[in-house]
C-alpha cells in the first residue's frame, strides 16, 4: 500500500518560515520524482516544486527564490523549506510521487498552510 504522509503545516505570520515534510512508504522511493503542489480555495491546483530521482529541481514562478525542495533517499522523505512566506502562499499543500516514465502518480492527503498576521 502506497502512502505519502505530509507534516509540518500550520499558521505562520507573513515573512516567516515553515518546513513541510513528506514520508513515503510502499514505493521504491529512490526512483520516484517527488513534488509539492498546492491548492487555495477557489483556485486550481498548482505546482510548487519538484525534485527528480536524479536530484534536479524545478519551481513554480511564484515561489522561486523563497522555497527549496530536498529529498533524503535513505529515509524516504522529501522536504519543502518555505521562507519569506506571503498571505498568497496560504493553501493546502500536497506531496506527490511520480513513478518512472510517469506511469503512476500518488498524492498525500494534504497539509494546511496559513499565512496571516
């Protein structure tokens, strides 16, 4: 059974930082491309960041320079360090895993991030 479990969400003031973590089980993590997406109320789901099995990264335009994605293949985890958070970063953040050749995609249950004073 595949599971992606996110943690680390919460309430933070503008300009603050949060670190999200996702722990994967049931997959051969080292060969998966991992990512983070987010969805705010009334908005479409959007890409936040991805990290390939080889360690290459890509970011959504709105988070470039503020967020950093990393992975730990030994512990099957992918993290998202979020700095200089803005109210528009408020959303449910989802962890994703894509199998080789993108034949399968798995999603976590999501974790809420709220940026507000």
